[in-house]
């Protein structure tokens, strides 16, 4: 009988051919999800991922050391970049590979490596190649529902490295496990705290229902070696000093508008659901889960379970283990499954510890969102196979033709839904897979600026200006969202002052104020767009309105001035000073403005 043979083959004992088949299928699915991202990445000569705008542009210094001289933003992002991340891009730059190009090619590669290790961890929990496929597929889906992996920034490296740590830990491979721990510290330091916590928990033996130090010498040896590596890497970071001073304290952050909405780095919120669960920086859960759970801006657990079935499957796994006598495959789940609650416990503890220690330990969300994606995929993938097997056994036990067809239909439905259901999702107004790629709208402007001397400085308050360091490879005096990070007060104060000076000068009725700012910062060009002098601030989501909201100390007076019809001096002075013009933008020569 076809259905019976299919069921037997799918849950058969793993061998080289079956593992190879299911691993190959997992890699194909990973590539399937990455293809739209690659299409978007190479759809134009001027495309870059949103987060990569800040974390990748400065890496072009490795191709050309003359780029971004004395650039505040480039210096800052270089100073906070993990050593391993910087070194990887540097090595490829030595080979002549453009960092922006590399950032587009890395995500599919990282996805494939993640797939291999997730597959390996999955079949150690339940030794069936089919489980490796389901867990890897569910993880790939979650990774492409968010733009972390596609950014090729430090957070993207957490997934392959942390899964490698789990894989080698479960196999008891001491040297590879220690290497994975070291790599976490070099690429994504927050991950090393999770690994260290898991190693500590592994030293506790619960076999007699009472905690005691394990007597397993292999576990002790691996845990102590891993903890030593973790301590060494953490010690290196502790000794490292930043040219931008100490990280902001929690008390200082509470007094700073940037950390509350509509601040670009909003952390605090009066809404407990937003603060503790859904906050991009303060919340426990991955933000895409919250996006799926929101209806008219209200969080709904039922809606989340309906729109995101893997969550329900993952929550069912503990029940399947408790009632394993009713589910034959649940009886084959190995002791490796304990790695899931151990990692979950460490993630929750680090999340709670990071809150009162923000921002010394960076952001609490970084200790939970990445690991929760992995844990859910592993738990849901195992549960899905156990449930499917139970349903198949029930349908096939009597052998009548109707149940056989139901069994075949169930298998087809589960497999097709597993692979293709994410394409029906819309997350934060974006279709799956979510890439966050930004396409430049003014190629002529980028080409013109790229032909100018490498030490020019461009001033602008437009959204388009945020693309200039990436597309024109020229220094921007001060960038907005993504660049204006408040975690180091010295940097934040310096960049904020530049933006405030630009705001006050651009909208001042006195041209001398424009000239003073040009002289103070050595500005060569000033970029304006069609809305630069508009008095309309009705669209709260528009970039200009958002920019003004960051500076409540100066924005109201400027808004009142514009709405009263007072003409900014720069608007009149711009006539005759355009170095480059195209629909929507004007690039002014600063030397021309100085002669006005």
C-alpha cells in the first residue's frame, strides 16, 4: 500500500541516503526563501539593506583608506563593530570584494550554514531525518520573516554560530564547541552569555529529581573549557575602551526623549505589553510575532496562534512528551530535548538581568528574540512530525481506502503548507520574505557626488541623505534614523548638535546662520528636497515630521515659523547655487551660499 510504504519510509531509521535526501531538501528550501532577497538585492545598482546602511558603509574604508576622513558616524560604527565581523569584511576587502556586495551575498550563505546546524540539532532531539527537515524549514521561515539575517550585520551571524554551539555541545565535541563559543564573542557578544548560561546548567544533574553536580566527566570537561573560553572573550571586551566614552546609564536614558516614542531608539513605554513583550528593544518576543498578533494596534494571543501555527505546535511539545504513551514517536525523543528548556531558561534570565543593567549589557531583547526563533523552530518541528505520525497511524490502522486517501492527502497538505504558507503572510506591511532593501531614487545625484573629492562633507535634513554614504561613498555631516543612536552620550550629543544646528540654520530667516554652520563644519554641499520648506507636518510618519519630533527643544519654534509663512533665508539663497538638480532634489554648493 502506497500510504503505508510512504509512512514507513518517512519515519524509517536514519541512514546516509535518507539524511542526505532530507538535508538536501532543507538546503533547497533555504535557497527558495533567499531567492526573492537576491532578486531585490541586485534589482538595481543602488540597492542596500536598511540596517546595512549604517553597519556596512564604513567598511569601504578597507577598500579605500581615503574614504570618510574624520567622519563622526563612520568612526562610531567602526568603534562598536565586533572584531570578528570587522575582520571578515576586511579579509574580503583585501581580495577586492566590495563590502556592500558581500553584504548581499552573505545572507543566503549564512542561511545554508544555519540550515545544516539546525538540521543536525533537530535529528539529535528526535533521530529522524524528516525532523531535521521540519525544524530547519520552520527556522528558515522565521528568519525570513524579519530582516536580521538579510542584513548581514552582526546579528545575522548569531544563528549559524549559536546553532553550531548547540550541535557540538549535544555531540560532546569539545574543540568545535569552544571554537563556536569564541566565534559568538567575536561576531555577536550577547550570544556568549547565553552559551555560558547553558554550560552552567549542564553541570547540574536532575536525574534523581534533586539538583546535584553532575558526575559525568565529559560534561564537566566540556563545560569548564567552554566557560573558560567565554570568560576570556568577555574579559577582552571588558578591557576594551571606546573613544566615545562609557555607555549611557538606565537613569540617564529615562531622561532622554530619544528613548521614548516617537524617538528613533524608543525603549520605554507605558504599555506593559509593548514594553515587556513587543518592544523592539525592550520586549521579550521577536517583533514579527507581535506584528502577526496585532489587530488595530491591539495585541491578540488568539490571532497570533491563528496566523502563526508554529507557535501552537511548539507549545504542544511538552504535552506530547508528558503523554508520550499515546504518541509513538514521542517515545523516541532523546534526552537532547533538555537543551530546549535549558536555553529557554537562560534566555529568560538574561533578558531579565539585562533590563536593570541596560544598557551595559546592550538591549534586553537581544538575549531572547534570536534564541526564541531557534527554540520555537526546534520544538515545533519535532511536534509537527509527532502529530503527523500519530494521525497517519490512526488513519492507516484499519486499511480502508477512504482512510488511505485521507492519509495521503494529509501528508500532501502538511508538506505543502509547511513550505509555502509563509508566502501568504504580510508582516508590518511587507510580504514574505521580508528583506528591508532600499533602492536609491536618484542615481544621477550619487554619480555626481561620487565624482567629487573624497573629503567633501554634505549637509542635509532629507531622508534621501541617509543613502549618500552607501551610494555616493561621501561623508554626511549628520544622518538621521539609524545613525542617531543614543547609547554613547558623547556620540549622541555630538550628532544631535549637528542636526540641531542644521535645523536652525536651514529654517532661519537670517542667512548668516547658514554661513556660520557651513564654516563651523566645513560643509561643501547642502542637499534639499521638494518638502524641505513645506509647512505641512500633518503626516506623522513622514521622515521630516519624524526628524522634527526628535528635537522637541527646537522643533516647535521652527514649525510655528513655517506655518506663519516666515521665509527661510536658505530658500531664497538657493536660487543660482544648484550644483546638481533633478526632480525632487537640489544640491547646493556651499561656496556659492557663502557669497550671497
